[in-house]
């Protein structure tokens, strides 16, 4: 990031935070800025170099989320915006051919739904949406309950409660269903152009088995014929406008970075990691159109059934998870 880029973006950030009042990241921008804020500014500058000001737009949206002292809903909105910045930076910096253009929140039809990004190059187009679940209460439940169900329709809840001798952490599957439905809705008009592929990116924390289990477990996975989302005729709900779903494990870095905790393998919270970092996961959607291989490579996305991933429990659907050290409820 050049000095000119830093000065322009930093001024935008301070003006935005000043205008809303209290902000979760105010400390990081006002004091230094701190490494967490510098990482955000650097990512936005990187996006700007490849686009017509999309990085600045994203930064203005980020610093505009404030005004309510320690409001957790706003904190989760900030995690969503950080996820958008993280993924968009990776995608715009892919080795696209000459003549590629990028549009932020485009509409295929007037007043139509707006996905996150549209990439257009001479041979095709890619439309992308980025989603992040609200996980704070779910994380607290993980810490309080000794047993977790990663997907519905497997082990009966009553049986799980008997094993747990108390409450059980339930799947966060409804948000994933909502993400698929929203992607289906936002991608639809763009798909009338047969050269347009679609990508839904879901940013999660290190418990990556949770979205994997919800999407592809054989008994009720949303991308399987046995999906728990059923239509009126009893068939599985389909998402023909969603070609691919990529699950990115990164929320932990945002949270730890904002707390100024050590990040171990990353320079800052916006560092996506190198080729040796923990992999992300690709699940094929119902649409069937391919996306460029280099996009998968840059997002470090491996198929969920890749033999290299299947060796590790966290990359496999889980029926039940036991948390050691969590006392049973009395």
C-alpha cells in the first residue's frame, strides 16, 4: 500500500467512524492505526488497484456500521463486511485475462436483486455472493453444551439430550438454507446469459464440519437428493442457479485480530494465508456450470470429497460431536 493510498483510505475511515459515533473497530483506526485496521486498509487498497473504487466503497460500508455501543448485531454485520472484503480481494486479484471488468453489487434487471460481484471477461462471466452466518450465540452454545448435532435428521434430539444429560447444540442449518435460496434469487437473472457461472462463498469459523455436514451429509444434506428442504411434492428443493459453493474457514482470524491476539500463521486478520494454509472446501451446486480453475486455486478450495481432506475429521460430515471438558447440565 502506497502512502497516497493509505492517506486517502485512512481519511475515509476516520470520517466514517466520526459520523456514526461508537464503532467496534474505532480503537483500531484511531490509535495508529493498529495492525487490524492496517490490514483492512491494505485489502481495500488492493481491491482498488484492480477495480474502479470498489475497495473504497467496501471500506465506507464497513465504517458506516456503528452508532450502537457494543451492539452484537452490528459486530456480526461487521464480520459479514470483512468477509466480503476478504473474498473480493482474492477474486479480483486472480489472473484474469486482459479486458476483464468488475462490478460491485450489479443488477441484471432494473431494481433487481444485487449479488456481491460480477466479473466479466471476453469468454464469460462470474457472478458471486458472499455470506457469513451469525455465530456468536452458536459459539456460546458450543462452549456450554457437551454434545453437538452437526446436521438434522441423524441422531434423534431426545437421544442426544439423554447422552448429553442436558442441552444439545443444534445445527446452524437454516442460515445455510437461506444463503442458498438468496443465491438462487440473486443469480437467476444473470443466468439468462448462458456464459455466466455462479459462486456462493460462505465464510465460517474453524468448525468447518458444520456447513459441510449441512450441505452434503447423505441423510439430509441440502445439496443431496435427501435434502431436509422439501418441496410440496416431496422432492428435494433445488438451486439450479447456484453452480458452486465454497466454504472458507476464516472468521476466527477476524475475531482474534480485532482482539489483538496472536494469529500464528497470518500477518493480520485480512491475510488469507499461502498455499500451505488450511484448505477451504468446494461443494458442487445444482447449476453445473464450471468456474475458472484459478478462482478455486486462489480461494484454496478443494472438493469436499477430496481424499486428502477426508483424512481429517473436521472436513467430514459429523453425526455427533462431543466436547471434552464441558460439564453436563444439572
